[in-house]
C-alpha cells in the first residue's frame, strides 16, 4: 500500500481509533479489525504508540522522545519516521489534512 501523503517532521499524526490494542509482556499488540491483521510493537514502538493517543506533529513526538531518552535527536527522528511510515502503510494512523 502506498501512502497518500508522505510522513515528514511536520505531519500531524495520531493512531486510528478503531485499532484494538493489548499489552503483552510490556509490548503492545495492535489488531486492525477492518483488515483482520495484527501487529506487534517492541518496547520503543509501544512507547511511541502510547504517545500517539492524541494528535501531534512528528517533530513534537521526536523532541519529547529525545528529551525523555536523552538520545540523538536526528537519529530518533529518522527511526520514528521509519516506524510511522510502516504503521501508516498498514493503515493504523490518522494524518491531519
């Protein structure tokens, strides 16, 4: 599936409300009811998913992660955008128009 709109640091994004989630051993498993597929997220992916409960710009998400984890901001931004593209390709995210 090709994204209709590219995800950049300026994209405002949130998780879709119709995705079922469950925490298993500290990690989140997502279930897309419309596609009858499930996806597992590692610990960092799970943290990002939790933070996507409310809409926010990708740059804001990355800044908060860099502060909380004291990591390299550019590396975090690159990794977060890569994950968000994967989640978007699986139709798990909402992007503001």
